C-alpha cells in the first residue's frame, strides 16, 4: 500500500483536504495510508522544543537537526525522504508519477527559517518546491504533493485516460475543454468538437495544446522541442 508519513508541528491539520474528494474516498477504501506525526513528540525537553536561534545570528528560528532526525528515523521504511522547501527542485508531473509508483514517501514540513543543513545532508533529504514563492510552512505544500501522487494510484481515478490526457502528461498543457450548452452568451463550442470526426478532434486538441504551451509555458515548449526536435 502507498503510504505517506508527514512530519509536522501541526498534525491536527491532517488529513484536511486529503480526507475529501478523490483522495478521501481512496483513503477510506484503503488504497493508500496517511500518518501525521507530531515532531514535538521527538523533543527531549519539557517544553518540547523543536527550534533554536540561527548559528551566526540573524532573524527567525531554525528547526533542530537532532529532533528532526529522531522523527525521521522513527518513521522508518525504505521510502523517499522529502523536505518541502522553496529552494528545492520544482515538483514536476514526472517526479509525481515516480513517487506514486513507489511505496510512498516521508514528507518533512519545514517551518520558521528552515531546517539545520546537517539534517538535510545526514538523512539524504530531497528538497522539493511547488514554485518560486514562500508559504508560512510546508503543510500546504505537502498536501498538494500527496494529492498529486494519490490521484495517480490504481483505482483512484475513474478512468485511466483521465491521467493520460491532462496537463504535463506529454510535456504539454491540456487543450481547452467544453460541454453543453452548445451556445453560451454568444460563444459556441468549436464545430470540430461536434463533428463526430475523431481524427480531426484529436488533431485539433493536439494543436491547441501545443499553442497553449508555446504561449503560456515557453520553458516547457523549449524543453519538449529539445527532446523531440522533429516534433
């Protein structure tokens, strides 16, 4: 079973959104498991201290290596150890697919000014970022990562094609989608989508996906063209 173990100082925030919708139904069915561990349980002082002032001075507090190491070690298992961090490698659909195909993940939610660098090195943590912005902590980022993985697990999505045709599945953004009514506020569904010609529909969708990717994510388009120069 795919298992997510989240290390956080706010375990009460879980399962949160992960307990609803697709992820929640899959959790109830036993298609995956979630453990939310309170990092403070691994502190040794009566105040359950998990942070201290930065070495060398500076603002804020830094999460302690010794406390976090005990929490990670207690989680056990041969699973990827992830640290949600704005300085990490951007999370991609490719990495999500890799994670969902494994046994699960141990996800450390950073807080304050970050965590002691020695912990990252000593426990071989993979730093993961959701983008070039800063949250107040790693909890929301962890939820997003777990949701992205869970929806790819067998039996979670209703149709396998749902995952194969969405954004990033082939290095492209998803094509525009439409549904009834045929005419809304003077805007019609493109005729090709109601033509019944599946070949033309597929070509139109491919063309629109490529157009959107070129316009909105030139970085993705450039990366794709470098892999498929004749594509």
